[in-house]
């Protein structure tokens, strides 16, 4: 009896998401070897070699053009270069695909029979001075039926498509630099009636100078009941070791037992590239009794990644979207939405923190370390 196996077939999915490798994140302009997407291929019935692939660079908006953010693309099997570098070909048709690269000679990317292999797309990003636009976002997609080819290593199988639709990778967001937030130990777990540090956090500037304009801090009170018993007020911010409060404009909002402090720095807090500043959020507590707790954290933003100029310079600072879509802002045609964390990569020339000023401000979306874990304090038993 002769058993005839089916000819080889191939499928592809996105590789599992790995933080700071292939996830949606902020990436630095001018960097080389930036992973955009990882595609996991599976071969069935036969060992297959992928020899051709089209990588599409797509943006979130049909009106955007992100082709000038990338110098070249390369394809890797692990740490081994299998194709490229290739420059991009601009797309002529309107739509979200801005450019593509046709890899016509992929060498050594072999997917084992009934096994998997991951193809990594890496980019060399353009510098801001050479044309990259901070705030642009884009992804690397795999074209399923254009310029694709996989061949069997031991038979006559030739495949010219994979799947039934283009496979879109996670979007990355280009910036000149970015902040990273880390909690710093308070040094105590004891809650007192009086003024004390409620939250301590460090901000590090990565790849470029950054500026911080607005933060939101939340304290959840528990033990005695409603907000106001215990009571938090007279909040201040200072840089560790200075002994001096930073000038801020603030407002407080309370919901159930959570107190949110909206804080805008009167003058932006600048942190130079590669350096850090540690901040202390201090508050005065009254009416606390045994067993009461206060858990404090720095908030972030989960939606609306935009870039623009500052609008409202008050406790609830807002941003006017530079693209003119009025997603956020404080003018008569814009949505009245405030953000929890507002910062800048200081890429505009000149940069400033004035209303309707430089268009290099953005939100806490994708800022590493936000939202933070809570730092908790408990009033001791008598």
C-alpha cells in the first residue's frame, strides 16, 4: 500500500506579543534594528522555504504619510539576517499603506515540516532632523498574495499566497525620546495625621530630553468610610533632596473613597537625556484612626494617543491635536477631555510649554511604568 501525503501548505499568524520587543510602544527616531513585527509561519506536510515577501508600512490614517520615518527594512531569522536591507517604495494609491518593500531573495528562512519559524521585521528609523515626524505611528504588515513565495525543499510545492488577507502588526509610535516611570520606596508603611510622602517616583529621560507638564495622582482611602474621614488636603510636589515645593496648579476630585489630584506644573519639569529626577507627592492627613489605609498611585492614559500643543494651562491641562481632527482640546469644536499625564519629547524648535505653543506634547499612552502600582500606608493600632 502506498500512502500519498498532501502537498505542503503554509499559514502565518502574529508571534506572541513581547513587551518592548514587538508590542505597540514608543520607539526612538534614528535608531537601527528596531523590531516592528514578528510573523510566525507554520508549515504542514512538508518543509518549506519562504523566498519572497512584501512588507507593507501602514499608518492609522489614509491622510498620513509615514514613509519618511523609515530608512530601510531588514528581515531576520532570530539573530540571522535573511534579507535586506531594502529601501521603501512609496505607495502611489490613496489609503493607509504608505510604502512597501519587496524582498525578492530571502535566503535561509526554512520552516520545518509540521513546525514553526518566526520572521522578524526590523527597521532603521530616520532621524528627526532628516525628516522623521515625532508622533507618527505605523506598523509593518505582511501582504498575503503580493510578492509572496514559499517552495518545498523536497518536492514540487510552490505557494504564492499565505492566508486570505494581509496580516497587520502592532503599531509603533515614533518619538525623539520618552520618559520612563519607576516607583521609589517611601521608606515607611506607617500612615500619620500630618504631612508626609504619599507617593515617590522617578522619571528617567530615554534617548532625548523630556518635559513633564501634567500628572494625575490618585489616593484610595479605606477604613473609616466616606471620603473626608480620614481627610487629605494641602497637597504638594517636590523634587527629592530640594526641600522646596514646586509651583503647581492643582484641583481635587473625589469619587467614593478615591481622591484624584489633578496637578499641572506652572513651569514644565525638564529632564535631560539619560538622567533622572525623583519626585515626592506630599499631602496632609487628618482624622485618621487605627487601621485606616491610604493607597496612592500615578495614573496614565489608555486611549487617544495624539500630538499637539497645550491648550488649557490649568489643573486639567489639555492638548489640541495638531492634525486638526479635534480629538482633544479646549476650543469650541473640540471634545472636552483631560489627560492624566502630559509630556513632551522636546522635538519642536522652538519648544515651549505655553498655550497654543509648540506642537510636541502628548499623553501618557504607552509611557513605560504608568500607571504605577500603589504605595500603601496604614495607620497603626494604638
